[in-house]
C-alpha cells in the first residue's frame, strides 16, 4: 500500500537516489507591530521577502507558521490592477472594489467624485479597464484604495508605474490618510527619499528575516551600507535583478568610461563621463530611443539624459549593436550614485527598463578652479557661478 501511495519516493529508494530536498523560507521569524496613525516603510533588496510579507498581511497568502492580527478593513495595492476585472469599466470597478472592501453602496457614491477626480480618468470612466494604459490602471487603483477609507492601507512599489507628478500626489495622499485620519499605512519602496519623507518608522527585511526596525534614518543607513552594488566598469545586464518585470531584455551590457575611453567607476566632479550601452535584438527596430537616469543613493532622480532630448533617432538592425552617451561635465557632488536605463519606440510603452543598473562614485575635485571642492552638504549638483558688486 505504501508503494501505491508514494511511488516516486519508492522508485528513488530503489534507484539508490540520495537526493535531499531542501526547504526555502521566504520569511522566517518576522514579528512587529504597527499602531494606528503610523506609516511603516518596509525596505530591502529584490527577493528579500517584502512582497511575500505584504501578501500575507493582505490575507492573499496564509503563513506556514504564525499569525497576522489585523484590526480594521484592509485595502491593498500590490500590483497594477489588483482587484480589477478587466472586462468591467472604470465606473463598475470602483463599485466592485468598494464592495470587496466591505463598503456600502451609499459610502462609495459619496466618495465617487473624489476618486474620479484624483485618478484623472473621467473621459474613460465607462471604458473597460483592459483598454487602460498601466498609468491609468494604477491611478484608478490607488484612488479607490486611498479614498474608500480603509483602516489599513498597504501599498507596494506599484507607484513606480506612475509619472513623477502622480507619485508626488500619491505620497501626499498617504501622508494625509495617516496623519489626518489616524489610519495605518504600510509602504514598500526602493525610493529611500520617499521612505524618509513619508514614514514614521522603517523595517529592513534581508533574506526573509527582519533585521532591523525603528528610526527611519538609521534603518535606511543600515540598508544602504548592506546593499551598495559592486561597481564594475562593465556590467552584464541580461540577468539584472532590477529589470522591470515583463520587460524585453534589449539592453545587454553597460560600460562606463572616461574621456580617453578607459573603463572606470570613480569620477571627479566636472569630469566627462561616457556611457556605452550594448543592445541585442532579433528584429529591426526602425526608431529606438534611450534614456539614462542618474539617481542618488536614496533613490531620488537627480537628472536624466535621453536621445529624444538631443533629437537623435537611432535605427537598430537585427543582432548586437551599441550606442554611446557622453556627459561633458558631470555636475555631481561627491557621493554614491546609480544609473537607471530605459529603451523603447517613440511615444510608446518602454520595451526595456532597468532601475539601478550600475553604480558609480563621484570624488571631489578643483571644480571651481580655486582649490575648493564641492561638498555633499551643499546639495546634489555642483554649479559654477560668478559674483560681481554692482
């Protein structure tokens, strides 16, 4: 009878196989409390267990051990279109989501106009959401989650889909939800500036374990000290952990060079910086545009350069090719920075996108020509100026 119940195990025994299965815990021994009115920022590298934790808190996944005690209604925004039915219109999905949250129809009607105004989708309110862009999707999803008054609001890095203005709007709404209404917000983000600005405390998850929780600034410093990417002049990108999910892997390699073409990862303020991107495509792309964002170690965008800003049109033939971008004078004060990359056709959805593709350092220099070097305390960019008495 035991042979019939577990034939595979028996066959392995007969074949002499000594393969031993191993356990993998996405999360283990994670214990914390969040009080009403608190905003908890959860940070950690990709794969650390943050999304699994949010799914458990949202009661999408049951924990193997332990329990979650929630006091109040929970609204979760874990990915684009969470809780939406693609064949229903925006209007219908607002009422559907409200019902899922346990709201009465009267309560949803009372907040309906605020939701539509916040999402800025009034023209497409009666269009099936499957025809929405990712930006429209996330605007409506966040508007519903934030305005239907849940006691607990759980938000993943989904806000990265929206533009900068919308992200700022969402952060302001989350701050209003927590401080004005005394509701709890749990926020996962790789943007350390947003975490420091919004959260009252932070938790660091590392390899499925809660390693630190408490003061936001101290937790962020701990995180940055653990996660600084190993800088190399040439970085392979095909298996990069920060590539956008579902992206087409066009960008295969990045090289950082100085003015003479030598590979380096440490530059001086005001020094030229050359960035070579290698692209691989199986088909010809008539016009492909590239963008490079320069981010601080806290995840804040400092500046961007892009082909369309330089009126540059590039045609990609099948196979491997490369493009080079030169920044004539790097306007950064000393510190640690990241390059984020994107590629796609003009005015269309990006085909490939990688956040924090590679890191580099900036050292001080005689930028002002008087022996003085820019300092980190003065800001993030270095600007020359002239002063005259009139």
